[in-house]
């Protein structure tokens, strides 16, 4: 793709002409004493945050709109919504009511959801553009989910179409996919925390071994469709974990939460938060331990997070963050289909272990040049290690014979920065918003595989001296360099219609330098020869991704939106370097390419019904997956990971949330909502890269990891400070390979069907002054099911999901 083909788009995006705007200013005071209120966020309901009040309660901003709907928000006061005619009302006096004396906690949460509509992102927020995109925001602090164990099935219950691996009872890792994307470690999404990358390697190894503690989250932002332009090339889009903000009204706020649950689960979450003059902070420590719901599945996790901010003035702020995670988990291994039917909770792997050390750091400078122009600079880095140790023969039904174990170690060291400039201006006397940004990312990752100790403990030291003839030994360096330039521009054709074109220019350079040594053995197990394979690969590519979005706001409550954008996903280091006894990798495997498209309607009808319904298309070229190795097999293994061919995925996604309180006109002591989240998807391989071979049968087959029916529905009911929730989840069956294998009881069961399953969860919470009690039962009907067939760790084979389990959490806030 050549740049000259898109000159007219670049010219359109960079055309900027400035015109005068209306100035609106005023003061915010408290109703009881008319004292000014500092730290009140003032939002344009259609486009996002405008400004924040200063110490004197004053605010000021510019707008080109003749009429604007302002929302005044502070956690300590009742939300206020005001319609302002900017040509007539330029000096406002806003009076906020004391929320805590007017309403119970139940009504606080309901009000925020109904009036403030935090379930979707605005057209513009800080230095990001979301106009025309499909966006969903999980309001974590309002969730009735089991936050202590990061229960993704509950937390993401209102995000349409997600497919989630559910294979541990502590939420140590997040495994989310959707629209035919492999959920494994959320590798098909760009995952961020407060806007910066947190995965192992954004392009070379985009797996997320770290997941923030849900109890420390304010929101989870999910952006799909054209998210590839601003946040990277992934087909899935963006998942951004927004941590809780420092309490702006106290120098010290302490929250401590203790949870006990089934299978020896214990967690503690303790946070400190506050603001003193220009300095603000938020920090937490999260501890988890448990025995796991299967034998050989114990775990211990320690996670610390610290945020420190300094507000130089009302235009400039500097923040720094540090995150550390360390966890050790024993892994019970995978099962084949016969073992699962016999006893889904059994384990015959007693020596398999997995450990993660994850250190993230970030420094962010945000500066407002004017009310129309914002600038952010984000520097971030990662220093991390993950190690896996164990016996993982593809015959999963065989008992571990003892002896040396396979040891895989990966070191991740990367840093980068992303800078963004956003400005609002006039284009042919119409509103417009221009965003330009750049990203630099450099990584130096190391990988090794070889013999581990012959013991049963979590000893991750190399044992190559003890076992010099171990069957496979390798060591690689994997440098990675990525430079990107991106831009988007919202053109408001009129007060209702906007168009947002954009582009992303990518340069990627990946290298893999190292060697692999393999040994052959005679019938008696004696080494007879050795082979050494050196690798010195370098791959450079540069390309342009294009996209465009559109939005039509038919009214203040109804919006039509659509977008289309190109996508790209590079081959990972794991594909190139890891020797896996369960499958082999095609040495000619190449990157995936394609595009996604969305068109939908969303809105809120008189605070009675909130909805978002869309159809989407995802089109792959050279999709990577597993097939039978009908071409000459590698390492005598029958499964091959390769570029299978082209595929198309089409679907309908819908979320409808009914506010039963308003529908049935209940008084403010009640809260009642019913939601139904549905996804219906069809898929097909349209071509094969193996024409005239026995692998050509994939044409016409369904694409992997796609349940054709995905339903999550539930009801929440509350009276005063007592809340309850019931959630039902149903997913139809799905395949795990392009052949659509249904044959059971093969050697390792890494491919085959994942049967349909349905799960029922119930939750309850009660608040009294500084105390809050949460409890619930997950998988109430004790369904035996699984959501994953692992090709490697923590398998290979079927990884069962948790049976019925309970939890209870006591929170104290002061």
C-alpha cells in the first residue's frame, strides 16, 4: 500500500483553520453553605470532559456550539445536568446538592448510570477520539461481580459478544476474545492500563500475563472497530483498564476488603487514596492465595500499584505509576475427553508450575495549551519474566514418570512513549477536532527452553549440567522496534452528522537470533547424534492502515454509528521459537491481515431503556490456526500451526438494559434493572492455502473460537442499601481448529469441540455506614464444563472450569 494513493485523505485530515469560539464561565457552590466546590468535572454530554473547577469553584471553557448540555460531576455531590445557550448564558452559578443526605448508596449508583451514561465513551476524551466507534465501558465500582477473584464472566457481562476462557478461580490471568479471536491471554486485543501498554510485547508477544486487580478499577474501556488506528493493529481492538482516581476531597481515604471463598480462597485488598494541595495519590496492595478447585492447583499472588500526581496548575499535570505483580501457581495439567467425562476435576500432573514477575512503570505529562488544545506525553516500560516448568507430554492420560522437566523461560524488557496532540477548530465554519500522535516502542526479549530439575517443587533453575542430552535445548534473543504515526479528524457536517477519517503508518522491525539443539536416541534411549539449528532472522515491514467512522445523532438520545478500518497482526515469537510436544509450527508462517467493519444504533430512551445494537464484519487474510500436518510433518507431530487461508466472520451484537425502577415508577428506595446481552455470529473459511492437498477441506468450514449463540442476561434488584443480582450465561458449541474436529479421545485433546454450556450466578451486597458485605455463589447449578483446549501450558488438553463455589467479602471504608 503506497502513501501517494491516500494524499487526498492526508490533506483532508491536516486542513486546519481556526475561528473564534464562545467563552462560558461560572462558579460551582455547595447548597448548604454556598462555599465553592473544587474538583468538579464539567462534561459536554456529547463530546466529553471540558474542564475541572479550581479551588475557588471557578471554571471556564470555550465552545463553538450555540447550545450545549453540561454535566457537573463530583463523587461527593448529586450530579447536575444543565442546558446552556452559549450566546445568552456565559456566567453560570451552579449549585450542587449533598448526595449523601439526599439518597442512599443504591440510588447514587443508579443515578450515575442513568443520568451520566458512563456506559459509553464520548466523541472526545482528553487526547483521544472515539466518534463513530463501538465503545463499551464497564463501571466496575457499580458491578455486582465477584471482584475479589476477577470473575470475567460477571465483570464483562454487558460487553457484547465476548468469549472468555474460565479456567481458574482467582482471576490470575484474563483470557478474553470475541468475533472469532482466540481468547488465550487476551492476545488479540491491545491491552492497556491508564492508556499505556501492559502486555509482554505489543507486537512480538502480545500476551497479557498481568491483569489489574478489579477492586482497584474504576472502569474498563473496550473499543472495537476502528480502534486499530489509534491503539495498534490488533483485530480485537483495545481493552484499557482505568484505575481508580485519588479521592479529591480527603487527604487520606482507606479501603480494606477481605474475602474468603471455596477451595481455601483468601484475598485482601487494601488501598490508600487522597489529595493534599497539588499532590494526589492512589495506591493498593492485593494478596491472593488458594488451593484451587482441582488437585495440584495451589497459588499465591502479590500485586502492588502506586499512582502519584502533581497538579502544577489548572493546565499542567504530571503523574507517575508503578505496578508490580508476582505470582506462583501450580498447574494440574490438561485432560483428554475420556478423563473429563470420568472426573472433570482430576489431575495427574503434580510437578507443573508457572511463575510471573511483572514490573510496569509509567510517567505521563498532560498539558492544556488552551480550552481547545490538549497535549499528552506517555512514557512507559516493562521489566518482566515468566517461567513454566513441568512434564507436558502430549499423551495427557499418562502419569508423570518423573525425571527432568521441561523448562521454558521468557524475559521481557521494553520501553516506549506515545505522544498525542488534540485540538478543536473550525473547518468551513463547522466544528472539527484534529488528533495527531506518534509512538516509539523498543523491546529486547529473551527466550530459552531446556531441562529443568527432576524434583517436584517450583525450582526454576536450569538443569542442563545434570541432563546434557535433553531432547530440545534452545536460546533466542528477540529484539523488536516499532515506530508509528497516527491521526484522526472529526468533521462535524452539521449538529447531527460527523465523519472521522484516519490513518496509521507503521514501521515494524523484528529479529530472532539464537540456536536450537536437538538429540536423537536409539531404542534403548541412548543419544546417537545431535543437531544444531542456528537462526538469524530479521523482518522489516512498513505499511499504512486506513479507516473511517461516521456518527449521526438523530436526537439527544439516539445515535447511529459505523466504521471500517484495516487490521494487521504479526507472527509472535512464541510461534517461531517454542518447541511444543503437542503441535509444530510452519517455518514459513506469516503475518495476518484484514479489516473490520461495524454499523449500529445506540441510545437511551427517557432513562427507561439503554441499548446498543450493531452488525459487524471481520475479514481475515492468511488467518493463523491449527490443521492436520498433511504436508511433511515437523518433528513427527500431526498438528501444524500455520496460515490456513482467508475467512469471513459476520455477526449481530446487542445489549438492552431496562430500567425497571422507572418503567414501573418505583420510588427512590428501589433499584431494578434487567439486561440482555446477545451475540449471533456466522463464519466461514472462504479459501485455503493448501489447494490440491488433503488440507483443502477447510474451505466452507466454520472459524475457530466462535460460539454462534452467546447470551448473557440478568436482573438486579435493590431496596435501599441491599442489592441482589442473578446472571445467566449461555454459549453454544464452538470449534478449536479449522478442520472442525469432533473426534474425541485423541492423544492430547488439544483440538475438538467445546460443547455448549450455561452457567447461573447469584450475588448479594449490603451497605451500612462504613461497612459493606458482598457475597455470592458462582455456578449455582454446579455445571461441569470447560471453555478451553490448551495447546501448551497450562495443558496440553482440556482445562476444566470451576464447579459451584461461594465467596464472601467484608469492606471497610474510612
